[in-house]
C-alpha cells in the first residue's frame, strides 16, 4: 500500500545525492515496516553504494535488533522459561553498535568552507566567522 510506495520512493532517493540526510528516515521506516533483516539489507546496500559512518552505525543497529529478536524468539520457544544465553556474536555486534553510536553521536556534521567551524546543526550564518551561506548543503561526512 502507501507504506510500500513511500519506502520505494525513499530507496530511490538513497541512490542519489541526498542519501546521508535521508538515511536515518529510510532506516527507521524500513525497520518499522519490514523488520531488522530488511533494514540491515538496506544499510548493507547503502554501505556498498556510499560508505559512511552513519550507514555503518545503522547497519550494526539493525544487526543488533535482529539478534535480539532471534534471542527473544528462542527464549519463548525454550522449555522451562529459563534465561537464554546470549551468543558471543550477538554480544560483539551490540558492542560494536554501542561504540559506533557513542563515537558518531556528537560528530560535527557541517563545516564552514570559510573558517572551518564545525557544527552538528546546519546554519545559514556561520557562528564562527558570521559569513552567510558558507556551509555546504551536505554533511561533512558525506563530502569525504
């Protein structure tokens, strides 16, 4: 239905120049509509197309969600209702996800091309040099 069309539209946009700005929205929508396996596949495809820290972080978030869902399912099907043992791979995936989230949370995303001021938010007027329209419309990470 409508969600499928919206996801298809987002997938098309991810193939273009706006990918870094739309990545989080596409990831969250894919995760909600189709689950962690599909979200991980989308981020894997995005990593091949445009490797960024954000795509890598989202990929490991999806992997961790997939591992958690599998663990919950195995715990429900186990007799006796005992605590399920977390697989080492699931622990490693969660640790990588946590590390990437920690390291990317406060990264500057925009850089003034006049003075080099780095900011997490987009500014029309740079707080560092007070010049107008000196931020690139794309995130610093995406510019490489």
